């Protein structure tokens, strides 16, 4: 679970057909709860700052990662993750999704360790 704080902000940037690019600002204490990106995989590049991630890949054990300035990482299709800014500085990340980000499902982890879908959001809601 990420700390509750300021809300992150984001903007969709002009993109070529077949992909989608988002710029996200993460103020200190902001984050996004456990979710997936539907059919899309992502490549993320950190422009500034640092973020923390807990990733549940589609196959394999959970992974804890730090997203660091000028670093890039992949988020596989069907992975679920939560991301948050535990630092005192605003972080900026650039996300490229392929195919375009059409839906996201948000989850909660039950005491048994299983995940339960809470809600899904369609692209039109962003």
C-alpha cells in the first residue's frame, strides 16, 4: 500500500498509431493502488525523481523495484502493480503503452493473498 498524499497528475501526449504516451507527475506521498493495464504492456522512463513499485508479474514471484532518474523499465502485459512516491520531491515519469491503454482494473489483496477486482475503468473515463 502506498502512502496517502497529494494526487498525481497526468497528460496524454500525441502518439503514433498503435501506442500511447503519458507524462505523469508524482508529488511526494502520491501513488496509484494495485492495478493492471489490461491488454497493454508499458515501457517507463523516469525523467526525474524516484518511485517505488510492487509488481506482480503474470508468471513468477512478486518484485519490489525502485524507479530511478534516467532509468527505464518494462511492465509486462497482464502484470499488476502499485506505484508510489516515498520521497520528498516530485517525480516525473514517461509511460509508453502498446497497444493503446484501453482499460485498467483495480484490485485489493485479501488476507488469503488472493486478489479481488474492485473496479475497472475504461479509457473514456480518463
